[in-house]
C-alpha cells in the first residue's frame, strides 16, 4: 500500500426529514446564498423544505445553474454573491449545482486573479466562502469531496479541479428527494458511481485488501440495487442504498493508498464538451474501451474483478476478462444507458475529435500516464 493522508471533515445528515436540520447546521450564519438549478426543486417540494429550514435567515437566491455548469453562469452568481455580501453558499440540487457552488465560493473571494485559473489550475486558492449542500441526485459524490467540474461551452472546455477549501461543511442526503428523479438521471447516477469506483480500483495491485473489498462492496451494491431503481422507483430503501453507495464511491475512502486511473473520466469529459452527452453516458461508452485496451496492464485486477464482483470462476484469465467486460456492458444496458458511440450516431470522427482535444492539452491519462491522443483515439474506436 502507498503512503497516504486521510481526512474528510464533511458532516453528513442522512435520511428522511433531514432538511429540517438546516438551521442547526448553519448555526450563526445569517446571510445565505441559495443556489439551485433549472427548477426541479420547485416541483418536488425540496424548495419549500429548504425555505422552512432557513427560517429566520437572510436569503439571496440564484437559480438557473445548468447541468454541466457553465463558467459564465457561475460568474454571474459570483457578482451577486459579492454584491449581496452573503457569507455562506448553500447548494440545493445535483452535482452540477454543487460543483458550481464550489467554484462560486472560491471565485467570490479571489482577488486580482483570473477566476478561470481556478479551473485550469493556474490559480491556487487559499480560501473560499464556507458552503453546504442539500443533495438531490446520487451520482457525483460531490457532497463529500473537494472536486468540481466546470464547463466553458464557447471554448469547448470541460475541466475538473479540486481544493480542500471547497469541501462542503455539511451535506444533507434525504433519499426521499430522489423519488422525483427522471429515470434517465437515476440510471446515470448509478453508472457514474460505478465508474468512480472502477477508476480507483481497476489499476494494478498494491496489496490493499481493505480498499479493494470496500470498492467491491460498493460495486456489488450498485449491481444489486441499481436496476431496482428502474423497476421499483418508489422504494425508499433502494433509494437510500444507492445514495450512500454513490457518496462512498467518491469520498476518498476507497482511493487512499491505491493507484488511480481516471482515463475514462478524462476521455468522457471531452465527449460531453464536444457533443453534450450526459456525463455518465460518456463513461458507459468509454470504460469498456479502456478495459479492453488496457487488458494486459490491468490483467490482475481485471481477473479479481471478474471473480469477486461477477463470480466468474470458469476459464482462463482471458476468458474471465472477456466475460467481465461483457457483464459490465450488460449491466450498463440493464440500466438503460447506451454503451457505444454508434448509439449517439457518432463514430471515428468523434474518436479523432476527442483525441485532438487531449493533444491540445498535452495530457497523458491513466495510472501509467501512457494514454495520449493516439491511445484515446484507439480506445474510442473500440466503442464505435
Ligand atoms: O437543474 P435541475 O432543474 O435541478 O434538474 C436537474 C438536472 O436537469 C435534475 N435533477 C437533480 N435532482 C433532481 C432532478 N430532477 C428531479 N428530481 C431531483 N431530485 O437532474 C439533471 C441533472 O443534474 P446534474 O446536477 O447535472 O447531475 P449530476 O449530479 O449527475 O452532476 C453532473 C455533473 O457533475 C460532474 C459532471 O461532469 C457533470 O458536470 N461531476 C462531478 C464530480 C465531482 N464533483 O466529484 C465527479 C463526477 O465524475 C462528475 O464529473
Ligand atoms: Zn463521474
């Protein structure tokens, strides 16, 4: 196992009725910048619960954060935060709203520097406004991590950044808020969470049985519970199990001391930036390609994944790997999430375009940093 530091200070309030804890969690904070998305919270009762929880506070509202939050919209919010002198940012919605909140909290107190530099990594931040979240979509894990992904449509850019200064002070996860999710978003969330685990698990062994078995537990839970969200969407326990699996998938726990990949996300972000495909859907296309393309380097972990997650016991290593990849594709299909570029009427040109974007950034992806533009193209051609 590699050396690591582990700290996760995010307070979680999980369960029915926990939005009522807002007042207690906010304590002395009185001027709250309430950030939300395109209006789902006004249709499913979450907005009313939040307003009730904020009784007695001074609230400045900002709605309209898009899925794949846009830099320009975030900058409008930054100006409003500064004008209102709000002291706390509260995100109410999915990962996009929370990722935007993280950027806004950092940019609002940035002095004399280009805020886009926060996203590119050219500007390192030393502080941010405190923030908290009422999370309504299990997918990103943003509720318990320091990551944020911001897009800039006119530049064809979508980039992730991370800073401990934007770890939420608290996150409220009430599974009942997820009953109103459209089937597609619920399915996307299961797939995104699954791939988060794979990015931290499917590399090479470093003798880390705790992290491996935690990872496998999350994968197995998503495989068991995920399809139920489509067949039994009103089941609270299913919603609760998926929510917690999703949070645990990307809150640092399974990633400490192990080698991480993240090539699937790097490539997937380009497909979203180029074609607007939902985040999770880009991952469902890309991951099987990465598994296939990297099958030699990932061999030991692929066989472990086949045996322990899919219970594949027959055949030699190659047979097990083939079957594990096929089972993964089938699982995404069972969630109603397409797995080829062709499903989006795309082919070789998309593979080239994504590769070109990676070339422009000079990126080398994967746990060995050996997936450059040529390899990206080959991986995506496997999914054409
Ligand atoms: O905007 P509203 O009206 O709220 O509707 C949203 C949006 O249309 C809707 N929704 C959310 N909760 C709902 C709901 N509709 C009904 N009932 C509810 N309870 O769902 C749609 C999608 O929401 P969004 O927030 O975009 O989805 P998600 O949580 O999947 O976030 C995706 C974004 O997160 C980034 C992705 O790249 C993408 O930009 N990621 C962030 C990560 C992180 N911070 O750690 C890691 C991930 O890998 C990912 O890259
Ligand atoms: Zn993701």
